[in-house]
C-alpha cells in the first residue's frame, strides 16, 4: 500500500504551470451531477458543492493532498450511486482510486484494512464513519468521544461484519488479541484436540453436554439456560465492551445456525481487487456505450451539413472531382488562393457566411466529430488493454467508414484541406482503417489478388 502521508502523484506534464489541472474538470462534472443524488444522499451532494466552491474560490487548493483525497472519496461515492463517470484521464483515475482507499498520514493497520474495504460497502453512513476516524487518526487528532481507539475500531469492525455482504477479514486485517484463546488452546493440549476446541469455542462444548444435542430429552430444564450463558461470560475476557459483546454473541449464534460461516473467509484485499475489476469493467462498458452514442451523433451532424444549405456547392465540388484525374484529393488541394479550383473555395466560403444556418451546422459537425474522436480513442485504449481490439473495431467499423468517406469530401475551413484532415492523427488512422476494411469486404477476391486470377488454369 502506498504511503498515504505523501502528496499524490501529479498526473500533469512538466509544463503543468501553463495547463489546467484535470481535477478541476472532474470537480465540475461532480458538481453538475450532484443534484441527481440529492434525494439518495444529501450529505454527499452538499460535500460535492462545498468542494466545488472551495476549488472555485482558491484554485490552488487542488494541490493539497487532503483536498484531493476528499475529491477521491466523493468520486467513489458518486459512482456507487450514479454509475461510472467517463472521460476521466487515466492518470487522474488511478490517483483517485488510490487516494479513496486511505487517509493522509494514516498508519494504523486495522484502519487501513477498513479503508481498503470501503469500495465494497453500500452503507454510506458506515463508510463516512470509517473515513472520519481514519482521517482523525492520520492527522493525530483525538476522537471526540474520548473512547480508546481500540474500542472505536472494534465497533467499526463489528458493523462491517454484520453488513449483508460484509467483506471477509483476512488474518492480518483485524484484532490480533484473538490469538490469546489459541495460545490457551495450545497449552491445554494440541490444536486439534477436543479440549482445545472447547477453549476456542466453549459454546460448542456446552451444546455437546446438553442431552437434546445428542437426541436425548433434557433431565434438568435449567441446565440448558446455564449452558447458554457460558459463551457470553467467556468472551467478556476480550474486553471489547458491552456493545461488542452483544454483537459477537449474535455472530457466534448465527455461525452455529449456518454451516456456511465455517468456510475460509476471503481477505479484504482480494475482495477489493475483485470489486475494482468489476468496477473497471462497468466503466469500460459505459465508455463503449457513450462512444456508440457519440458516433451516431457524429453521423447525423455530418449528414445534416452535407444535405443542408451548402449542398449545392458540395455537389459542384464532387462533379469537379469526377472529371479530375487525381479525384477529390486533387480538387481539395487546389481549392486555395491561386489554385485551379480557387473559385470553388471562394463560393464555399461565401455560402458559409450568406446561407442561413450553414456556419452553425458546420460548428455542430466539428463539435460532434471532436467528441466522437475522444470517445473512439478511449475505446481503442480499452481494446488494447483487454486484447479485444479486433472485436471492438468490427463493432464500430461500418459507421466509422461512413464518417471517414463523408468527411473526406467536405472542404475544411482551411484552404487545401478536408474536414477529415482536421481530425486528430489517431482518429484519422481509425477512420482510414475502417474505410479500407469495408472496401476490402466488398471487393471481389480476384481483384484483391490479381495474380491468382491471372494464373493459367491447370492442363486437363
């Protein structure tokens, strides 16, 4: 586990002084979505609004490790209620995930284990109580109740154990004082002996002593009552407190009633890892769905521009490309001052200004393409990480090819270029690959391999 007392790794590049910290955008997104969870968790909504106000009043606050940790808590809680938040830079996502599992300056191992289990907890009040105690201990503050820290951690651990899907404690996560009973068992006579088992769990031994446990009618009605009281009296030696005694007695009774409790518990670390993997898969699925949505929006925006007020000049450009040996690329490259198709460029620029709605349509097309480019690049990164690039490319291939073909014949605002030329290099590569894949799928095999079709037929 990383040292939580040090400042978080800054995901920004070396010239960060001239760039905006991406955590500002994350806080803005959380603040915008906070109203959607007001009814479910008003405390979380208020906390996010306070973080946004603090970051707006003093932008340098985002450099503070404690402040960034509070943002990480808010992100974890918001995603539990509203689902994964997309478009968070990978470096910032990793930092937030790391900070959400600890508190600045925290060294107590039992509290660290509880903090690592918070992603699996749906009880928001319990999670806040764990974080509050962890932050107070990390900062060296004495608990307001004045109770010993050991008793406070005992109470939190018992609340975790009683959750409907409580994270299973590992051997290194909780109170080592429980080994006292094991030491007593060893002195009595071996770990596997019946007397040793009775030392660990006197309630089981008392049940065996009862006649009804062995199928016999009880001889003395008061004997069972006395025997039932023994486990509680024995546990009192651990000094957990009155509340802890009651919770421990309930847990032991449930364990005797349900044999499944005897299974080897899963460690908090393993449960947290599984939860994080499942959570990452949810984020990836949400990113893919968002990319599909922005892909459809990009196709619609490109079609709306091509069929809108500038459709006449676009038709003239396409007619010129049919008569030009170099095709559309040659026409677009000459649509510049002094070029052979400078007249087409002048008319295109004039239509953008004079035709009503033309400039707005081009702006919407550019914005939708920029959004889809970012989403599609994120999907490509998911494919590379999951080794599913081929399947994801096939999923987006048809509409990517349509976008690529449409944007390659629309002039850019810059002379001699197409709208496709304005797109980012990675996005252009994706569109080019989709165009070639679709073209290859509809090209006869003889054309794809001319040498094979030209080879002579074997002699009869």
